[in-house]
C-alpha cells in the first residue's frame, strides 16, 4: 500500500508541474504579445526556477 501511495503522489506532483509549465507558457505568450519586457524577464526567471 505504501508503494501505491508513493506512486500516486509522484503522479500528482508530475501533473502539478505540467500544469505550472502550461500556465507559465500561456502567461509568457501573453506578455510577449503585449511587449512587456519586464514581465517577460520575470516569467523566464520563473521558468528557470520550475525547470
């Protein structure tokens, strides 16, 4: 049961990271469309942080 719980937690963490990446990509595209250089740099730094 412990192994199953660990697998579920790992899958949840992977899904969470993927959601973060997708949201970050959407926000970055919006910032680029607006030409907001400061926000673009901030979001790129965030992308580096989350991997």
